C-alpha cells in the first residue's frame, strides 16, 4: 500500500517564487518580502530550505514554525 497523505496537505514548496509567496502570506502585507530577499535569507541559512538539484524546496510547516520562533 502506497501512502499518498503528503499529496493531500500540499506542504511542499518548490522554487523560490513559491517560497516567497508563502512567506508573504505569513507576514504583514504592508511589508512584502521580495524574491531577492528570500534568496538572501536562503543563502544565509535563515530559512529551512534545501536544494534538490538546482531546485529550492521547502516545507510550509517547517518555514511557518521557523518564522514563528523568531523573536
């Protein structure tokens, strides 16, 4: 039996644009985060994002928890 539960929650973000859009959904709309800022955060390891080949991949759950824990 194959477990496809991951497909139902759509937790996976693929690509810098998807990650940027998700982070913007979590923050105040008066201070939008740009893709350039996201790439800088990823480069400096401020976001829990990894690469699979050349693609950036992140988890909504992990990004939300990480940003929620920053004070």
